[in-house]
C-alpha cells in the first residue's frame, strides 16, 4: 500500500547497515542470523540474493567478480575494507576493457532463491544492487570514469552495456527462480554529493538515464516495483527519475541540500514513494534515544501521510551509531501516524 501511494495502517520500515554494525547487532541482541535481527526490529522488507562468484585476493587486495578492489584500512572503529582503484584503472584503450574476463549469469547460482522466498513469506521481497555506472567507475577508477565521459565516451558506453546486460538477465533469472515472488527490483548509482549533483544533467541523460529506463521497464513488465538508490543532494534530477519510471527513491538524506522531507513530499509525493529519511550523519550517531524517537515519528508523519514512505536510515547504519540508538529508531509505536 505504501509503495502504491495508499495509506497503510502504519509506515513500513527497513534496515540497511554496514557489516560491522550487523555483527554488533547480532551480538547485542543475542541473535544468530540477520533475519532474527530484522524480526526483532520488526522491519518489513527482506532481500534475496543468489550466490555470486566469490571474491579473490590480488596483491593483498580483495577483488570481486567485476574487478572492484578493496584494501584493508585502519579507521577510528578498527580495520576495515576500503575501496581502491579497480582492475581497469590502468586501461589505455577500449580493447583493454573488452579483454577483461567479465562475469556471466551462468556463473551465478540461483538454486536457493525459492527457499529464501519461502522463508520470507508475508514480507516484501527485494532483489537487485544493480549498478550500471558507479560500479563500473569503481572498476575503472572514479576519476578515470568521469574523464572518460568526455574523452572516451565509447569506453563508458561499453562498460554501461556490459553491466546493464548482466543485471537485466540477473533480474529475470532471479524472478524466475523466485516463481514470480519478487516485489522490488532495485538499482544503485550515486549521483549526489552533500550539496549538489556529482554529475551534470547532460552526463546523467547520456550515460545513466537510459540504463535506468531499461531496468525500470524490465521490472514493470513483470509487475515488479523499481527502486533507485542515490546518495546526496539529488533533488534536481528527481523529475527525471519519476519520468524514467522510478517507483521508490532511496535513501533521502535530510542533511543534504534540498532533501528536507517536507519539500520532497510536497513536490514529488504524488508520484514517488520515499525509502529512508532517518539521518545517519548527525541524528543517529549523536542524538539521544528520545530525540531519535521524536524525529523518526515526525519524519513518518511527513513522508507517510497518504502513503508513500518506507522509513529506513538515510544510508547504511555506520559503526558510530550505538545499538541503543538503533533500537530507539525501531520502536514500534513510532510507525503509527
């Protein structure tokens, strides 16, 4: 009902978190699985995943099937994996991109999808993490990719097509394996910084929008809703996202310019469901449980009026947010408006 812009009995909720936070929640809540954490927090969406080819180690760096790479890095919360330039950062011609051993959906194991859906009966079921621009940029190197949009647009076209073809087929195979039980197909490409777009409207229209339109169309033809994730200040591109076919926009970062819930609901609430909205930059790490509860209920009332809201953190919960504050966000009474 919320995604269809109808008023439900309560505002549904979701959780996104970094691995370190999941591990802490498992310990602090005495849970043995992430599903049990979700049940404890009474969230309403479950994510299904096939088994993709495993990561490998290359010169001490972790590399995934796409050629994204991570290195171990010390942080204030301990050692973790941080992105570094990917396998194609040194490419000097289109042939270098073409010769990379790109993954195929034939390398993916979809055999557990039906069982996952059986386990999640009664919940909204989502699948995706499809990315046709930012993930290629991580493989190519972000600075390189942005320069390529001007200097080597054919390289960018090639990379976008490789990723798009994979993710559209992955969607269809996962939907078939689920026996049609997928509710949401979601894609990701970060378009915004804290106060403005990271890419121009021209770049968005040339390299990003067509792939999003293709994925939205694939979802809609199967009766599946399309959710799009972009961090940052993306207000300027929201009309285009609606026109492309985005049903749900995530993560609604209220601390970013132009992303206050009041204005977004007023201007776009008749056409868009909002997913997220609970600030991970200041409120959740620094607020008191009481302040968090007040703001969560306020945001639920704004975004959820008449339907059209799924409350969640405004990005992955970070290690600087305490378990106490996470629990404060998910108090059940805050969802009723």
